[in-house]
């Protein structure tokens, strides 16, 4: 089985105007993005090429917005144990989406 390109647990997943989970998981594996709740049930899933992701001006360093199947989700990923100048989980998520899409955003 292939290793995931990106995996983060304990992610707050919101679909405006409500929170879907405070301890979800974001997974990019085999060219697909999956948003899962705390029980491992898939909230939404799509090929990474069909996903738009970015960090709007109102999102902090630990948040990003992803559009999956026409639904906008705010993903708050917290801060990993890292050096102060290293990338956040949200930054690593955006990098993984760009890599999976072939370098484009």
C-alpha cells in the first residue's frame, strides 16, 4: 500500500456556517483528497485535480480553505511540533495539493 502524500489528524473541518468535526482527518493518497470525521467516516472526497485550495486573507497560518465537489470547507489544522520558521500543517497541505496537481494551484 502506498504512503499518503499528506495526512493530518485533529483537524477542525467546517462547512459554512457550521462545524462538521473538531477532530477530523485530512488525507491525500493515490491522487485523492478525503475529509473524514473523528470516526473515520468520509465527509467528502474527490480527485486532487478537482480540488481548489488556498489561504484567503482572513485565514490564519493554521487554516486553509478547500473547495471539494463544489462545497467550501475551512480546515483548521493547528500547529505541529516544528521549528518556528518551518511550514505549518496548512502550508504543508497546500504544498501537497500543488504537488498532486502537478505543480499548479
